[in-house]
C-alpha cells in the first residue's frame, strides 16, 4: 500500500525545505521530491504546455519555468489550468515511488510544497518547515532577486504559513541560523522514528 510509511514535508516559499530535506537525509531518511518530478514532467509534456499557454514558454523542448512562473502567479486562471493538468501526473509518479519506498518498512519523506492545498495525498503525518512571513519575504528577495511586491505575491499565492503550522504533526522552526535548523531536524527525526516504532509494533 502506497504511503504507509510516508511523512509529508511542506512549508512555504523560502522557509528552507531543501536544506531541511538535506539534513534529514543525513539522518537516514529517503525522500521523494515533488518539485523535481514536476520539472521533469513539464519538459516531458512541453508540447501540451505550449498549447495551453503559448509557444513562447517552451524553448528547444524545455519549459521556461521562470517565464511560466511569472504568468501563473499573476493570473489565477492560468495557475489553475496548469495545476489541473500537472497534479494528477505528479500524483501518479509520487505514488509509484512511494510504493517502492514502503517496501523498506522505514519512514520516508515526501516533499510536496502544496501538500495541504491539493489535499490529494493520503499521508497522515506531516512536517512543516516554518519561518515567519516577513523572514520568507526577505529570503526570497535575497535568493531570487525579486522586489518586495513580487516576493509578497508569490508567498501570498500559497496557504499562509501560520495555517500550515497549525496543521502539522511536526514543526521544524527555521527562523534562525543553520545551527538551529540542525537541532530542529535532529529533534524531529527522533519524534518521527519514535512514532513509527509505536505504529508498527
């Protein structure tokens, strides 16, 4: 059965999901990366993307993700159209990989930025990587070179990070420095392993 040992991992833009996944993988957690799957599927289905949104968003069979991102974050209808097409394909691939990882009978992570928004995945436990919204904005401006208005628009297109925090089974607070994040990952690693030990006695 897919997702039996899965723990969903989510957060907001620039809360530090990638750093958290890297640290938790050092603690022995395998993981599935929904963003990586989405990027691969975009290129595989670049012909459909060109038909849906225009040939200017595809160059040499590869989707111009930066240009497409500007479009979909500015127009909700376009964003919905992309999600309606792509999300079922992403789900199929994640389910396939989850079935393989369940065979190890050890908890693993499924990194899904829109875990709560799509409400598609039958995953009972979840980790939220948390940073306050103002910290997200600062990091996004620094990381991607956005102005404050564009950074806010990107962040406000997602569910509020405070709402995600309330839904989480485990919260990793990444509002500080790397040392804090390392401590938080070690703490949550122990909690996850203990919970799954109890579940599968």
